[in-house]
C-alpha cells in the first residue's frame, strides 16, 4: 500500500512538471509580448511612454515567473529523486522480507525433518534397548548353557595364549582339551 502511494506521489510530481512547463511557456510568451510592446512604444515616441512602462512591468513579471518556476522545478526534482530512492528502498526491503520468509520456511522444514529423524532415532534406540533387555532375560534363563559356552571359550583362549608364548620361548607342552 505504501509503495503504491509512493508511485502515486511520483506521478503527481510529473503532473506538476507539466504545469511548470506550461508556466514557463507563458513566461516566455510574456517576455516576447513585452519586447514587442517596448519596440512599438519606442516607435510611438512620447505617446508610447505609458506602453513602455507597462511592457517593462510585464517583462519583470515574466522574469519572476521564470525564476519561480525554476525554483519549484528544482524542489520537485528533489522530491521526485527522494521518492524514487524511498520506493527503491521499499522494494529492496520487500525483496529481503520475501527472501527472509523463504529462508524461514526452509529452516522450519529442516527443523521438522530433524525432529522426525530424532524421533525415529529415539524409537530405534528404544527398540534396541527392548531387544537387549529381552536377550539378557533370555540369556539368564539359559544360564547353564551360556556358562558352558563361556567355559569352552576360556579353554580355547588358554590354548591360543600357550601357543603364542611357545613361539616366543620355544617348544613347550600345551594344555589342550
């Protein structure tokens, strides 16, 4: 809405320039008329003195009108330039807001995906924990069989250790089952 009002202000400024152009034309025509009146007054001699005075006043008025329109034109040009700068800044800000909004949406999606992955990880960890607990319970219920396996592994470890030590010290008798 504000950007639209700024565009309207810029349009109105252009309309003012058109009016200033018209005033400058009138001032130029007035100067020409004053010059023509002064020439005619000079031809008339003493009888044209009154006309010469009026022609001089018309010329001064035309000069003041030209100066005033020049001053107004400069001020309006400044307003137009500032309006365009504000409009450009607003457009840049809108672009940045749009870009920020897009980035925010992407961040929201990424956070949602991370949240989903964390929830999946927690679920998997719970499944692993449950499975480990069930395996531990099953192993305890099968304890005698588990002990026999452990005992056999221990004997095997003894043979491997003894063989390694024998390689370093030389041949020795091993304790094999």
